[in-house]
C-alpha cells in the first residue's frame, strides 16, 4: 500500500472509562465508546503534554460515538460537550490512556 500523506488525519479508536460502580461496593464498571483521534505532528505531540485537560482534549478529539446521557440519548460531539466532559476525571483519564495506546501501537508496528 502506498503512503499517502494527509494534512489532517483522524482515526476512530476504542476508549474504556472505568467508573466506580453505583451498585457493587468497591468495584468499577467499564464504559466503552469510540473517539475520533487526530494524528498529531511531532511538535504538536510534544506540546500536548503540558496542556490543561480541555485544551488537550480539544487538540486530539475530532468526534465521538456511543456516548449517551442517562436517558440513553446520544450526546453529540461539540466543543461545549467536550468542555463539560473535560471536568470528568474518569473520562479524561480513559481518553488520555486510549490516546497513549493509539500512539504506542503505531510505534510498535514501525
């Protein structure tokens, strides 16, 4: 397959968020969804490390799917919703962990 260099590339990637269970004491529930991660240039990747949560998420996320509210309605991707989610420690941790895997696996295959 030929290498095609795109100016902006974004790819769907699975994310798992662990949240404390409301029903089982001392256990976690795993919630799964898909994030569309932007592939960063080298400079952007090194600058990513020092950013605040919202700015970091805004840099790497271009969309999502399978994120729902308590009534099982889809929560659309928007900057306002992303800002709200940036305050959720479990969400941020799950997304950053998935983003690290997104880059680590690419490095392993090279």
